[in-house]
C-alpha cells in the first residue's frame, strides 16, 4: 500500500484509539470543543487532563509543521486569504460547535461509535453543511 492510503488509515486508528483510551480511563468524550472550551471556565480538579490533551494537540501540530511543512502551505497561501481567513474560519467553527453542543470529534468520532442518535443527526448536518459550503464557494461565488 502507498503512503497516501496508509497514513490516513494510521491517523484514523490513532484518533479512535486515543478517544477510546480517554473514555475508558477518564469516562470523558474526546470532543475538542468541550475539552478546550472548558479550559476557559475551568473546574477545580478537572484541569490537568484537559491541559495535557490540548498540549498534545498543539505539539502534534508543531511536529506536523516541522516534519511536513507542506501540510500547512495551501490554507495559509496569500491567494487563499492567508492567516486571517483561516482564523475567521476557526472562529466560525468554534461558534458553530458551541451552538450545536459539540464538534465533529465529539459527535462524529465518539458519539456515533456510542450509537447516539443525536450525534448521528449532528454529524449528518455537519457533513451536509460542509458539502453545501464547498459547492457554493467553488461553483456559485
């Protein structure tokens, strides 16, 4: 198998493994918006694992930027709107995940695997909205 097949499979397996380990070890769902969002209003005794989780995400991004800098080239290019467009998109995703009571990782990875009907509908909504947005941006605007 080629790296273009193996690396995404490996990444997906690692995401599933880490989400499962967090649920088994802490009884917590690995929803990024909830994990990171709760750091803004911390609850005593519930901070350390959230900080470590966030630090792992941040360190993973730094490692990716260091060893595979091309992974960041397209979204940050001047023709794509640069850092400001990326930051604005991130804020909109954050707002939407709070509005929807969860994000794609919480609903899509953890919720569906637990058989949550709410998560199935939330993920279908995320995916349909994403598909519609891509269609509008590429073919209408």
